[in-house]
C-alpha cells in the first residue's frame, strides 16, 4: 500500500448554492430514470393484440407488419422458446432457416406448395411455427408483443442479415447448394425447449432428412444442443438437375 493521502478539509457551500446543486442532481437523476424506459421502448416494435377471436395472422396483417419485421418477430419468439435466448447465434440460425424455406419455395413450385409463398406464407404455414399460428403457444405473446429490447435487437439484426441476402448463408454447404445458391437445410428443432418431445426431433432418422450437426455462423459455432438442423436428402424434383447434395 502507498502512503496515506492527507484528508482534505471539509468544504462548506453557501446554503443557496448547496440547495441549487442538490436540485440539479435530483433533476438529472429523474431525467435519467425517465429517459431509460423511453429509449428502450423506442427500440421495440409495436405491441399487437388480438381482437376478439381473430387469428394471430389477422392481428399481424391489421398491424401492417412488413416481411423483415415479421421475420424478426418470429426469430424473437422462437429464440425465446429454445431456452437459449441470450445467444445471438440462435436468432441467426432461426432467421436463416426460415429464409431457406422462403428462397427454396421461390425457386421450386413443389416447395412452394409445401412451405407457402414468401415470408408471410412460410411463417403462417399451418403446423410449422407455433408462436405464429397457435394462440395456445406460451410464446405467441412474444411474437405479437416483444418486450425485451436487448433480445429484440438480436432478433432484428439476425432477420436483417438473413432477409437482406448480403451475408453468406452459413447453411449453404454442399456442392448442389453452392451451384444453385440455395440451402436445403429447411428443418430445425430445439432440444432445450420446454415444448421439446426429447433431445432429438421426432423426424430424425427419416429417409428424407439428414441431421447436419453443429453449424458455424460468423466464425462461431452454434451447437446442436441449441438447434438441430436437418437437410433435405434430395433436392426438389423440379430442381433436381445435377448431383444430389453431399455433406
């Protein structure tokens, strides 16, 4: 320890000066407290609610939500459902997985019939993403009304990158995928979710899908314990020119 610093003599401010100083400190503190929630709220999308017995999709349409925000809302809700909502890679993986369906459906009428048309058609396809289609889903409220600014920013950034197409798709890996600039990784499963039926997806091992293991996104690894990804074993018949995908 160094030498002790001599104590400074007490400084006594005039009463009026001290009162003004305390007032400024109080006002600054109030302004800080008041501004923080407002700033956080500004970063969130509009909170939507269902009217009567309308569907979640109807509420989204009524709110005039565009494709990019819609994808971010889904990534946010699904990301929370994985049990790893703090991981940016989880949101990225979900956003890329959804956009793989969208882009494959754009190129293949066969896949369009299976997954729907565009971001809206894919997200609201019956039996696919519970937060977007089931009012019973505990995460449907997260889809309609995201309330966590930090995680919303992660979901929004992931949606922006995936839908923009400027970044390289980390799920384009096989020669067929590179040749067609399309990914056949269109199924994914969250083993850590409270809604998971087990550590592996019910369809794992089926002849039409291949589990692909860990995925590298932006130089970091998204482990299968967080999201398990599956690739179509064969490309769509109407896009089947060339060799089938090889891992």
